[in-house]
C-alpha cells in the first residue's frame, strides 16, 4: 500500500551495527582483566597471617593479642556475664513487658469530709482514700510511645 522508503533497511542495518558494537565491547579476556601471579590461596593466607615481610614483631604482637582474647574468665566475670545474658534472655514475662508497656495509671488521693450516711443519719468522720485514676490497667500497643512528650 505505502511505498517502501529507503530508511527502513537503513535503520535495520544501523541497529545491527550498534548491536554488534555493544556485544563486541563485552568480550574481554579474563587473564587480561584480572591478572594473577604464581601465588595460590594457601600462599596468600600464610602471607596474611604471618605478617608478611614486616618481620616477626608484628606476628608476635598478633599472637599476644590472640592469647589475650583466649584468657580464662574468673568468677566475677562469669557472674557478670550470666547477669548480662539473663537480661537478654527471652521469657514470657519480659516479652509481655517489653512489647506491651503499661500505661501510667496515677493514684488519686481524695479526702472525704465528715458527713452523715445511711437511712438513719450516722456521722462518718473525715478520712483519706487512694484509688487509681482508671478502673482497669491499660497497655500500650507495640511501638506506641509511653514516655512523656
């Protein structure tokens, strides 16, 4: 229907040329890109752990530091470590208290003045009583802010 224009084959050839250049740019030689020497992994490991060419003083310092970390714990350190572990141990109680914090329920102090009470008016002396502001204990949802603003 429409006459074929000269641009369609030209665009197809250009697209093939661009594709060939892109794919040609991706071809590389791994040895050229990442050259390696004669050392294998065991040689690299031993060189890194022995301190390399810096001498035995660095390797001695490294060994001393490792020995310091491997020292035995005394009784006080064991007790301290156990107390620290108990703080992070998950129990049903600390899971509830850590996730659902209690909302503040302040105590209200009220003074009741002397009065007459009952069907036969009986004098009641004045007294002080304490009661919570809210009838039930309220809990915050996980992530809800409980401290003051």
